[in-house]
């Protein structure tokens, strides 16, 4: 969809979510029953909105600024994206959601697609209470016998690029001695 003059003027020629000024396009904030539901976004924002599994949390730190827009469609989109990040366990997303105020109509619009209706977020914490995220490195604080592995993972072993088990806050996965194993979070410390 070609960007009309009114939208281009409102956006000042930049993405209304992240501020980039190239590869701009019009995005319709669903459902289309709401007035002024078009925003200008860049190709990067568009690709991540349309493929939530590829969301780069650092790219979306821009929502800290764009969520304060006076344009309701931008506020709604910021709320939806923060909900997605929050459901991935991104702590700063919840902080921004706590600050973001939407009036009753905007809140109804934001929730119209079902965004934000997921179950409570599972947060993984190490033995000291530090929040763990995918890709973190941890160290074992106790010798652990690996069931079915035939070895003991020794205390002090570093486990790099862990994966979170999203249905259980007490479990993470990582490679130890070349084998992918499940580790209890109470036996690790974030590096």
C-alpha cells in the first residue's frame, strides 16, 4: 500500500515505531473497524510483527519512546508488541506495560486480536534469584548425576547458550560434555 501524504506528514518520514527512515510501508492495525488504523513502519518492524518467533528484543527497546505517541494506533501496536515480549519473559517489557496507559476504547482495540490473553509468564531464576534468558551462560553449583547420560556433571562446569523450558520455570536445557540435558535452575548460577 502506497503511503499517502497525510500519513507521511504525521510520521515525518520515519517508522512510527522505531524511527528508521528507509523501507517504509503502511501497516494496518487490526481490526479495521477502528478509525485511523494505519501507521507507517519500516521493513524490519514489519517482518518481526508478522513473524513473532523472530522478534529481536533489543530492536523493540524503541517502544520506550513510541508508546508515548498521541496516535492511538501506535499506542495499540506498542501495547501488543510489549505483550508479546512480556510473554517471552522479557522483564523490561512488563515495566513498560505498567507505565503504558490506554483509555477504555484503546484498550478494547488493543485486546481485539486476543493479544495479551496468554497464561501467566513463566520466569526462570537461578539459585541467587537472577533472571535467566535464552542464550545466557550458567555455572553448575553442585555435582549432578545425569540420568541416562552415564556421567556426573561436575560443580563449576560452565553451560553456555542455555535454552529455557517454557512450561516449567525450574528447568533449563544446555549441553554438558556434548550432551543436551535438562538442568534444575536451583543448581545453577548465572555467569
